């Protein structure tokens, strides 16, 4: 196994396409993955905290079902 550490991470091109920011659909930033910026990550985190206590778990149908053997 080769543990490859890349000091020149700036030159590394990701093989996978950049994930779009869930909030504004901009290309995500590595530092704020999967968001495009710390700002969006912060916004989402805020929504999460405020929404976790307010929104009932019935917004969307969970895809948990169907995983039974
Ligand atoms: Zn964003």
C-alpha cells in the first residue's frame, strides 16, 4: 500500500465531479464540503438545529423500508 500524501493539493484534480451545494447549487468547496462555502454550511447547520425540533419526521417518505432480507 502506498500512502500518498500530496503537499501540492492545489494541483490535485478530483476524479469525481464536484458536488453541488445543497443550498445554492454552486460547486462545493473542499473546505466546506458538501457546501460551496462556510456560509452555506453555517446556514444549513442553523436550519438543521431549528428544524430538528420543529419539523416532524414525516416530510418525505423514508427509504429505509425495503432493506429487509
Ligand atoms: Zn452554497
